[in-house]
């Protein structure tokens, strides 16, 4: 063997490349070293996203208005058509809880990492969404109006109290032969304005129910009215609009009735007060927070044949490690 000539040069042996590795924590390019033709990969994608918070529960339904006081038994025969009139009913809904909120959406899966166009490292699963909040409690019903049976002109049934922030029903007023108007539902604490006219009996106005509250509570029903030669029916309380179903309904109007020894000569009466308005339902509870996403699991690819001296693009949403053995 000539002096200065290596054994590899004489025998034609291969140059040995030392083993090594390179880790990517952000996007980059892997330059395959000269002499490296086989590599291995291990990597993972990003952690999954947290699930969304559950929706708040729906507000409870508004409470019903109380029933208006009725006109009842009398101590003298009734003169037709002045028959007893029942008080109007209130909104029938009460104490109905709101519906639970919906579950939050599942979080998105974590973004994958890639090595070139052929090797992918999946991200972690997204977290489950939080549970929806419980619905709010339903509003309480307004108190019914009282009925009272007495001789002209001294008395009338007391109006029912509103529940929560429902309005109070008006008292019946015997001297003007009017049943009390129902209280307004949800947000109107005022009592109906009745009997402003000083004239008695047939010339005095109907006692209308109070308006609903500012957030569209149901209006109270009108009271019954004696109008010669008959009696109008008491009005029913009104439900709150469906778009605002957490507001209470109005109370029913009070009824009246008249007994006479002779036509239009009143001797005994029943004059009911209006029912109280229903209360608002309470707001629903907040939804629960979503669960965190899962970390990605490592994915491996071994003994990959590559072309020495070429470049490969790496997308690293999680760590991607490239390694090679001596060769």
C-alpha cells in the first residue's frame, strides 16, 4: 500500500457518518446531512382546545295572577238579568321552572405537526363542553281577590296582593257596583286606578286592570260592571307575552252580583276584589366552564429512507424530533 494512502481509499470503504438528532419546537426546515439516508421521527401536535362554557339556564316562568273575587249567595231573590258574575281567572301558569341551558360545544382538536408531506403527528382531543346552568325558579301566583256579600252601600271585596313584584288587585266598590280590577303582572306594583268618577252606579267607569310591568308583564283583567239592565262579565288576567315568559301574568278582575226586592232597587250585593298579579320568574343559573383539552400523544416513524443533502419542511405545533444512527 503506497505511503499516504488510507485503507479506505485503497479498499474502497464507505465514510462513516456519526449519529445525531435535531428537535423542532417551531416551524423550520430540516437539512438532511450528507451521508445520511435513513432517519427516525417522533413528534406530536398541539394540545386540544378547552371546551366552551355551558349556556345559562332560562329564567323561570312568571307566576299566574290571582283569581278575582266572585259574586256569590244573596239574601234576596236575584232579579234577571242581574245574575252573579264570577271573578275572572288569572294567568294559569305558576311555579314553573325554566329550562336548563344547553351544554357547551366541545373544544377543537389540537393542530397537527408535519414532516414533509407524508408524515403527520396528530394534536390532542378537544375538551368537553361545560354543562348548561339550571333553569330559574318559577314565579309565585298572586293572591286571589276576596268576595264580600253585604248591603248597599258600605263594602266591597278586598283586592288580592300581588306576588313578588306583581301588582295588587283593586278592591270592589259596592257604592258604584263595580268589581275590582286585577293587578298587573311582573314589574307593576301599582294598584289599578278605579272609580275616579264620583257618579254612582251606572255612570261610573269600569274598573280596568292594571297594566303589566315595564318588561311586558301581563295586564290585569277588568272588573265586572253593573250597567242597567245587566252586568258585564269580569275580565280574565292576561298572560305575559311569550317572548317574556319570565314575567308574571295579570290578576283576574272581580265579579259582582245584585239582588233586588224590585228591579234596580238594590238590597244585597256581592262585589269581588281583583286578583293580584303574578311575580317574575328568577333568572337561570350560569353554565359550567368547559373542560381542558388533552395533550397530544407522541407518534413515531422509524427507518425512513431519505435523500442525503436535501431539505424537508417541518411544521411543529408540538415538538418534532429527527434522529439518525451512524451510517
